[in-house]
């Protein structure tokens, strides 16, 4: 099998977002491994309206052209890393909207979470895992969480994410797991395509 094709999805669109920094960091780590084809995907490039289709695209094709472009982009990957902030114990509205605009494109593919915030985005990542299950994705057990003082130190003082003592080992575990699932599920999808 060719290298799995994985997307790093930046899950916020705010002008002052922090997502660019961890997205670039995990991208560099993934590229250095040499065993995956990786791309950063920015939700700013897909300005979809709040979900306003007759039904999920699992049942009715989306009319919105940006949504169609988004679905085509999502379909081209074997797995995903969601770089997500935590907004009031949950994922951002723009991420939830993007998840809702696709369905068959996510199915039977793995998803991992790199969260950040006061508790490392842990509650957003848990919420995201619930949504992934409903989209027939396989959420990874391991994730990366930039938390508490470390988050604020990287946000406000420019601390290098790689200097956080726990971050590298967590990222490698997550990438190992995501790589394994991407290959396993890609092989299974090829052997038994859905009807």
C-alpha cells in the first residue's frame, strides 16, 4: 500500500487563533517520519454557511458549492488529525458545521485529536470523539493536549511547543496509532467497498 494520506484540519477560523502553531508543529513531526503523506487543511478556505441542506449528504447531494468542494477535499484522505481549541467545554461551531457537511467522506477512516486550552482541549476532544463515532470514524485512543500553563506560555510568551516535556512522546503515540488505523481501514475499504 502507498503511504496513507492524512489531513491536519485546523478547526478554528478566528483571526487570533492559536491553531497555526500546533498544526505546523504536528505537520513537521509527521513529515519527518517519512511514512505518511500529510497536508494541512484550513477551514478558512471552506467558508460554508451554517448547515442548511435538506438532509445529510449521505442521503441528498449538497447544493452549496463550497460544501461540495469541502466534501471532495475530505474524501481524498485516509485519516485526519483535528487541531482543536476548546470553546465552553466543546468544539468550535465552525468545526461542528464542517463535520456535518460531510458524511460518507468521513466513514471508516480514523481521526485523532490535538487539543489545546486550559485543560488541553480534553473536553473538546472527547466531544469530537463522540461525533466521530456517529460519522462512522475510528477515533484514536491517544491524542495530544497542550494544557494549562504550558498552553498560555506558548500562546503568550512564544514558548516552543517541542520544548514541552510530555508533548513529543504523546505525539509519536498518536501518529503511530493514526498510521496503523489509516492503513488497516484503507485496506478494509478496498477489500469490501460500501454499497
